[in-house]
């Protein structure tokens, strides 16, 4: 019997996935473009250009690239900063905005070239979960005023403080916004063959047009190809760099995280393995070209990617085709897009924001260690009230500190300081009184800077012994702090007349002793033993 080969990638599967992904991308791109402050066309440019370029150069076969919630949240902050610096004139703010997006794309390219994406796997779960919860809440909050039929007043804190002053609302807009949310959640109960987001967009827009509802709409969008904006960079001044560098780093790093998380989802669904370096290079190149034509920064989009895979796509060709198909859809439906109510897009984005929130992390909140819960809460609050880059940085630092504290406590608790008699039976030919004056320290884990201070305090309290044996069979490595601390402790013991032996130190640690510390001068070679058993045998013969 011959094993059946898996079906070869087909153009039909890639076309099906690309078409459905393009259908989903249309309302999302419009909504994120509006939320960014650059207008719906900016979202469309990204959904088209980024998808095509990333489809050509990317390293994840079925990845669909679009404007995403996390990237749009930061992009909106960049636009707001540009407006402030230009006196509220969007046209004058364009150079600063484009420069920020271009620098972010260049940084993303560098992150890809040096394969920084491989470090994303070290991101602690509480940091990621709190970060995504914060982004989801920001997206939801940003839709409150559009659903009320009003202009969005600003960021999360401004929105929350402005709610108390709302007097006049548009009840028709509220009705459409709530209806759009209901359709997104309820339509899949009837069928999943048609994307519920698309149904919501078309149905609510048709309702608004049929009853001539008085609600704010998107308005006319350009149908011609976008113009290259690079010449606007000549309008920048040196002082503008202070407004460009930090958000650019934030966008570049966030683009890496956002895209690779989606790539992991694609890997799980397709049982494949993405190339993180080329995935990020493709995203960086696509974002650079998108920014050059006035688009938003984007990333791998989970919703589009999952739809693409479920429809049968198997190759990078599907991402490229998605961009081409979306371009054709925009060119043929632009006359109708202008009538889409803003509250409908707001309702759709509420569902997107809710899907971004990590509900699993929230459900586990009261069952996880307090340190993890504290990290989650810190990241959430910093995301909401400061910025995403600081949230990730502070969360990572907090997680590292909590982890080091746990490791320190763990190593301290596993560190056994017993007499030699405790390790030997009564039948051993060693006088009990002598064995009682020999202490044995056993370590289980790396000796690093988080442990150094506790160890120093512990060793200072050891008194009334003739010798100490330091067992290092289960110590994989020592950092500089650990080695310096060990050197200081052994020096102090020797001054107090205590003989020190080391057993089980691996070659890496012994080599570090030679190169980094003076332990090779402090301890003679006869003070080192391959393992504890070898020391015991020598002790029986030679004593101390």
C-alpha cells in the first residue's frame, strides 16, 4: 500500500481564501482608516499594498496582512501628535506622520534582517495578555462617540472624561451601531459561509439608505491610485525628530509582535513552520511602500489569515491575490462605500476590540500567582493611560523582577546546608564528630545576580565548622554576580579558618573560574572533585 500524498497547493484554494480575506478586509480597512484619523482611504491603501508586498517577500505561507487594531491604536497617536504640532491641519501634519511610519518600517526591516523575531517567544504571557486587553479596551472606547453619532474627542482618558459632558446624541446612529454589533454576533448562528462582518456592513448601510437616516457617513473616498508622498519629507525640520523616533520604535516592535503571533496561529492551523526573518522583512517592506503612498502601518491579521486558511489557501500567493482582489473591489464599489454610516463601522470595531481581549487570561486572573496578576494589571493600566511601548517595557521588567525573586527564593529553599554526617550512614568509616564539623551545601539551579545577596547573607551565618563542601552537580551556569559572590564568600570562609571544597562544577563553570575570578589562586586543584562521591572516598582516606 502506498501512502496517500497530501493534495498539492492549488490556485483554486488560494483564490478562494484570497477572495474571502479581501471581503473581510474591506470593512476592517475602512474602519481602521477612520479610527486612525487619516481617513478610510489610508486603511484601504494598506490593505492592498501591504498584502501584495508581504505576499511576495513574506515567510508565512498563508499570512494575510492588513491594518490591525494594535497598529492602528499607535498610528492614531502619531496622527494626533502630528495634528498638535501642525496646529490642527492634517495636510501640514502629513510629513511628520509619514516620516514616523517610514522609520517604523525601516526598523521593522532591520528587526527582520537580524531576526529579532526569535525573541518574541520570550514574551511573558501576563505581559501579552494585559497588553492585548488594553488594546481591545482602547478600540472599544474609541467607538463610543461614533456610535453616539458624535466626533471622537481623542484618546482613552479623554473619551472617558468626556462622556459626562455628552448632551445631544443621534439615536438613529445608536440604533445602527447596536444593530451592526448584533448582526456580527448573531448571523454566524444561521451560517458561517458568509462573513458576518460583511453582512453587517451591507445590511446596515442598506437600511440607512432605504429609510434616509440622518447619520454621519464615511463620505467620498478617492478612486484613483494614491500619489507618492516621499517629497513631503523635505518639509521636516530637525526638531521634528523628537516626535518621530519613539512612536516609530513602538510601531516597529509592535509590528513584529503582531505579525509573528498571527504566524504562530497559521502554523497551528496548517501544521507548518513560518520563517520569522522573512515574515518580518516582508512586513517591513510592505509597510514602507504603504507609508510612501500615505497608508497606515499594518501587520499580519488573525481574522483574515484564519479565513484564508479555512477557505483552502496554502501558499504565499493567497496574500498577494488578496491585495489584487481588494483593489478590484474598491475600484468597482467606491461609489457605494461613501454611504457607509460611521456608527456601523464603530459597531464592527467594537466586536473586533472584544475579540482582541484575552478572555482566557482574565478568567485565570484570580487563580494565578499574585506576581503574574500584578504584571497583568500593570501592563493593562499603562496601555490604557500611557502608551503601548512603555506598557510592554514596564511589564517585561516587572515580570523579570518577579521571576528573579522567585528563582532566588527557589534556589535558597533548595540550597541544602547539612553536615556531612547527614549524607552518610552510621556504617561509614568516618568518625561522627568529624563528619558533624563538615558542612555540605547543595545547589539546584543557576547561581545568578538575583540569588547573590541572599547567598552572601546565608553564608555569613555559617559558623563552628571546619570545612564546607559546595555541591554544584545541578548548577548549569553562573553569571558574573554569582562568581564574584562565590569568590567573596570563599575568601571570607578561608579567613575564618574554614576549608572549602567544590564538587561537580562543569567545564563551563571551571573555565569561568579561571578567566573571571581568582578562585584558581584561592583554591588548589586538590580542592576540586568531579562529584560528591569522589570527595567522600578521598575524605575517608585523607580526611580534611
